[in-house]
C-alpha cells in the first residue's frame, strides 16, 4: 500500500495491457521504465519472457540468472541476466514471493508426452510466439520462461495460492519487449479456469 | 555375439571441444579420462538446428533436476532425442549455463577459453551461431542447489548415450580452472561412437 502511494507520487502510467485468460500479449519497455505484472484474480501462473531491442538475439536467460544469484528463486533486489550475461532487469517489488525458475513453458509436445493429449490445445510457448510474431521471433526461439506465481518447490508443480492482485514489479535496464502468457495448464489438466493478467508500464515523472 | 563397430574414437584435450554428427541408433560414450572433469554437452537435430536438446524440457518431463539411467532427453518440442543407457558416475548438472567469456570477464580474466566459445567455434560450420546455443547438460558437474563442488567423477567414469534421431552434438571439456573445479586443471576426455550392430 505504501509502495503504491509512493508510485502514485513519483511515477506516471505509460500504458496498460490485459493478457486474456489462457492467451498471451506483449509490451515494449524502455530502459528506466517499470513493468508490473499483476495476477488480477489470483492463482494464475504467468510465463514471462523478455527480448532485448533492437538486437532480439539477446534475451532474459533463466540459467544465466540462476548462475548469478546461485539459487532457484528470486528475491526483491535481484538482478536478472541475459544470455549475453548482461543485467536486463531488477526485481523491485514482489507481493507474491513464489515463482518458478526450473520448468519449461508448456507446449503442444508437453501435453502430448506428459498427459497424452493429442489435439491442439492452447499453450504458453505458442502464446508467446504469437505475441512476438511482429518481431519475427519464431517459436524455436522461445526458450525458458520465468514462471511468475508458479509454486513448484523441488519440481513438484502445485496449484498456486497467490492472492488476487499479487504483483511483481521490474525496473528495466535495457530496451526490450516483454511477452506474457496466462498459463492454460491448470485449466486443461485440473479444470481450473485460466484468468487474466494485467501489465502496467510506468516511468518516473 | 554382436560385434559393435567403433566409428569414431577421439580424445579431446582439457579446455577444448569437438562437434560431430551421430546417426540414429548409434551410441556415444563420453569418458572422463583423468577424473573430476566437467563435460558440457549440447545436441541438435541433424537436419534442423531449431530442434535442440532442452534441459528444461527434460527436467519438466520428469519433474526432477537429475539424470538417471533409462531417462530420455527431450527437444523443446518434447520429442525424444537421446536415451541414457549407462552412467558410471551418477552426478550431473542440469541447471547451470555454459561458462562463457562474460563470466570470465566478470572475474577479471580476459581471453579465457569457455564452453560457450568452444561450442560456437565447433558449430559455426553448421550455421549455428553463439546466440542460438541452448543450455547444456554438464556431465560430471556436482552442483547441488547451484553450488560448485568438487566433481564425483573418477578416472574412467563415463556416460553412454543412445541416439533416437540423427543429431549434431558438441562437447566441451570445461576450461574452468578456478576454485578447484575440474580438479583445478582441465583434463582430457574421450568420445567413442559405436554402431549398434
């Protein structure tokens, strides 16, 4: 609450994007701007990707980030790292505190291999590729996500309990495009409907 | 009695790498010739470098961080690529990135060989560029909870992999030589490819 008041005084909203349930969306961010990812209704996993503009070969790398922080989880103040091993973002605030840095994004093959689902289903990898189509980023370039709000201690994938309105806020250190998918896995596997996410882009006044 | 035919046997000096094509059905043995040597390993489908061995998709399939005999290694499309047939060590890492020039630069070391540059040099002939490299499996690396501890592999320890598709693979005998990792000094490894019958 205090953080939100300080924000109101110091920052102005540049844009907002709603990620529809079970789908993806992207948003361009400039160095120095802040991006909030909000779990609007709670319990929703957000697969989160970032590619550096204009050279889209550089991207947020979960393995390089793990290497620098030497753990599988994020703490406020952590710096996230690209595949070129450069700082790309800083985690400023985190009202949830539980995210996953081990799982891949769900995709067509995952549902087939793990759950025997043969028909085409919505999935995070395709959602992200679609959201980044305008940038020429093909699906094979969609590698490992930061699985925001995913509760998977020791690679046991549990149903998340994050509260409605939980959010993470990143400060961007490089110009980039972020893409987010509202993960459809729990809807497909457990019948728990996917819910929307909100992306809020702000900058200092 | 089936006679297995050795189609390649190559020793790689510590700190260096090699890439090679392997056909479906062939097996690859990666042997630690001295002990405590990390071997970074990546693989691509021979006909399509957009298909690569993905450690995260392999982790996700099994919901675990470690490898066991019988495990299948998957592409990012969750297609079976490689099977672990034998493993005399049992401790490998699936969480670290390859060491790279940036990591050495951050440590104040200029112009150090790295697994990433080994891969980039060895794969350029296939049109695979450095930015495309996937995360590797680090055979013989002992890194519980993202620590870097002395490796368990002894002289002669090996893994044997069976290929389920035609592939291009690259290995790097990790050049990291600080903090006692790789026994303090990178050492040789051996690759052996055999036809199955």
